[in-house]
C-alpha cells in the first residue's frame, strides 16, 4: 500500500500542507526543527490513532488553534481508501475511513499500516519491559482488532482486581471474592500470552535473516518471551491462576497485581547475551532495524501487501554499505526517509522534498 496524498491542517507546525508522495522512495530533507518528524508523526497518527511520541494529543494542534486534521489517500490492493483523523481541544479525537466515522479505535487499525523507526525506537532494546510489550502489542493489534479488544478487556479486569486489592482492607473478604477476577484474568491472560508468543515465533526467523543482511555481520539474535510458562492456552491459564494464588499475599500487601502479561518482558539476545545490557549503540540500532524489517514481512504475510516504511532520522546514521543493503531490503515498499541531508541518491524512481518552517516543497521527481 502507499500514500498518494497527505493533507495536514493546523497539525504541529503546519498551518496547511499537502504532499503527493512517490509510491516508492521519498526523501524528506530539511534543517533541524523544520517539521520532518512532525510529518512522519502525522502518518503514524493515522495508523495507530495516536502519536508515537506524546500522550498529550493537544501538542499536535498548531499553537493558537483549537483543531487539527490529517488526511491521507491510500492506494491499496483492494482499491483506494481515504483515512482522516482530527484532534480537538474541545472533544475526543475522531477518525474516518472513506467518510464513515470510526466508532471504536480498533476499527481504524489495519486501514493504513506502517512501520515506524526513529531514534526513540531504540527503546525496544534499551528501554523498560513495557516498551517491548508495547512493540509486540501494537503490531499484533494492527493486524487483529480482536487482539486489541482482548488487551482492553484484560486491562479492565486487571483494574477491578487492583481496586479490590487496594481498597479492601479486610484480607479475608479479598480471599473470598478474588476468585471471580482470577478466573477471568487468567483466561484473558492466557490468550494474550499465547498470541504474543506466536507473533514472536513468526518474527524471529525474519529478524535473524535481516540482522545478517543489513548489518552484513555474522551476529545472531534470539527473542524469548519471559512470563508465566506454558505452551497451550489451558496450560497457561492453569499456571497463571496458580501464580495469582501464590502471589496473593504479596499482592494484598502491595495493593496491585504483580504477575501477568502486564508485567512480562521480551528478552532480546545478541550472540547469546542480553542485548539490553550488552549491546553497543550500533548493535542496538541494527537489532531494531532488523526487527522493523521483520515487522514489514509479517505484515506483508498477513495483509498481502507491504506496509508503509517510515524512517525518521535514522538513515543518515548508517554507513553507506548498510544504507545500500537496507535500501535493497525495502524494495517494493513505499518508503519515507527523513534526514538533514542525503548523500546517496536512489537508483530508480524517487521524490525528494524539502521542508522549511512547516512548508513542504517538491525538489526532485525522478
Ligand atoms: N503544536 C505546535 N504548534 C506549532 N509548532 C509546533 C508544535 N509542535 C511542535 N512545533 C514546532 O515544530 C518544530 C519541530 O518539528 P520537528 O520535530 O518535526 O523537527 P525536525 O525537522 O524533525 O527536526 P530535527 O531534525 O531536529 O529532528 C519545532 O520548531 C517546534 O517548535
Ligand atoms: Mg526530527
């Protein structure tokens, strides 16, 4: 799939902008602080229904305005899709697909699918367990509204259980009533863990291959889900239920639930060592790059076409050999690279845009 046209209204530092992208490679250049990341963010906003860099949606609205809008015309195998979203100081964000307002956020997912890589994505390697869980959950949700709804249900039941643990001072009463929540929680948790594990099992062989291809090295990656053990749904459910029981006295002391998929981690190893502790900056970048390319393949397997690949400010960091190899891995996808300057020029067709103070100009079309 690819974005033919993107329109921004009062989004970040863009009062009004319109871009007609190439279906292949797009180079977005500009000095620091001109709006390159803002442009990438606008696309991701239509994909995830939220910004990849802030939880404060109001920041997305041009200073002094009350309302921002982003709209994309997307060409897909199935035909053209128009996707738009609005952010307002006065009401909730709204999204539309072909003019029909989306009722639940989950309905937006899958319409515009992109993979986003920026320096902040290095948190997948170096960050907290929640960063790795988010990476996994966001990707699965893009491909399955059912999984997204499952995570919402889990969070609801978890919040109920935590409320009981936090506010009920009589432990005997907690012990009496918590079974109802544990039954629901373990059932939902087992499905979440099972889905995450099978996603990672699909991701791993691609990540291994891309790490070798892009970094041109013999380095090997391994990914392991860390949480309650179990292979089948039933086994997982039983183990989670037992762990909830075993940890109940601690949970009562602390006032929240200390085990479950909301606490799990994903261990990423490089050459047999925990990458979070041992990998260099360059190695971390190669790992995340390999994971992002693996995401591209998984999405292609699931939806039958390549997602839109967005690389914000990461291309220029790669040496020319890696740039060339990355470029080859991306063939057939719409790619949007941003950077302060581009030393290389792609071989085939591409468009280059220059951004200056929230204005986007087409510079090269080849
Ligand atoms: N809501 C907003 N209203 C107006 N301007 C904004 C808003 N949010 C951010 N900006 C401005 O947008 C600019 C930053 O844009 P952006 O992060 O896209 O820059 P960039 O081109 O990616 O720069 P760099 O190369 O440093 O990453 C800043 O000048 C900032 O003040
Ligand atoms: Mg930037």
